[in-house]
């Protein structure tokens, strides 16, 4: 019972991270320095940049050639895969 609730909490945590990444990407298109949304964009960046760093190093060459940063997309995939791994490992123990 407690394990199932903990797994559900992990699921919601990963879902919140994914929505934060999506909001960060959308705000990067529309926020301007000094604007109302820029402070939210900066706070999301402060929270998410540590998650982006390992993937940003991997995609640096692609971003320089194409001008597109795929780091948020890769981070969403990685967070989803980590949750699925946790679920697969713990689902046999939780009844």
C-alpha cells in the first residue's frame, strides 16, 4: 500500500517535471527580458538547467550546426525512461 502510493508520487513528480520543461520551452519563445513572463522563465531555468546539463553536452554539436536545442526533448524522454525503469523494478515488489 505504501509502495504503491510512493510509486504514484514518483509518477506525479515526473509529470510535473515534464510540464515544467514544456512551459520552459514555450516561455523561451515568448518571454522578453524585463517582461512579465521572463521572471518565471528564469526561475524555471534555475530549476531545470541542472537536469539539462548532461544532455546539453551531448547535443552541443547538433545545436551549433542547426540552431535547435533538443536538450528539453531528450530530458523529457530520459525522465520518462527513468520512471518506467523504477516502475518495472518495483512493480514486482508492490502488491
